[in-house]
C-alpha cells in the first residue's frame, strides 16, 4: 500500500477526514520544530512545544476551516501555546521570601532562571511592529504567520510585487528598530 502526500485544495470540495487532516499536520513537523527553536532556543523544549502544538491541532481539528492556511494556523497555535506556558511558568516560579535574607542557593537559582529579559525583548518587538503603518504591518504580519506572497496579494487585492516591497520595507524598519539586539545573535 502506497501512502501519497495529501494536500487540500479548495477545488476538492469533499470534507477532509480526521486521518487526512492528521497526515497534513504531521507534514509540517520540521517547519514547526524550526519555529519552536526561535521561541525556546533549546532543542528539548522545542520538541515539547512541537508536541503540544500537534496535540492541540489534532484535538481541535474541527475548529480548522478548510481553505485556511494550515501552516499559519499551526504557527498561531504554537505561538499561543508558548505564551500561555511562559505565563504559567512565571506564575508558578515566582519567588516570595518572608525572610530578610535569600540564601545563595536560591539567589543563584533565581538569577539563572530569570526570563525577564525575554519579556523586554518581546515588548520591544511588539512596539516596533505597532510603529509600522497598516500598509506595512498587515502584509508583514500575514507573512510572519505563514501566508505566501500570492495569498497575501489575493487577500489585500494588491500586486505581488507590492506585497514583496512592503514586507521588505517592514523588515528593514524592524531591523532598524531592533538594532540594539544585533550583537546578541549567536
């Protein structure tokens, strides 16, 4: 028995089965892993995030609207899962000390686990994105969410060349706004 790669097409009007949907989702595992590494910067945590994303996608497959960009939908699930896990982590790892002194063991642990810098980075990214005019923000955010140039072009009803230019200008503006972090990259 030969398994063929499944692709959903708007021309194919039959309802997608759960098995077909799961097969399509699994095909995005590699790109999800790369996307997860951007969030976690750790291979094991990225694997966990991908697994959580796949589980949610398969569990809530009835909420997927056929014709929607599956990759973008999966990326949104991953981003939201990461944010929710981060919030839960921060809430459960809050250190409240009633003593006047904090032991050196706790001090080292709290300093090593402190993820406050990530919060500031995310705030700076959000600020840089909101500084973009809608003309550049909309195509850039759609591209970031996984939409292809032709999909953005069709949605916004503008030529593909204009879409590419606007995304390029938005990237350049984001790089300029986030220039502070240029040397932090490894």
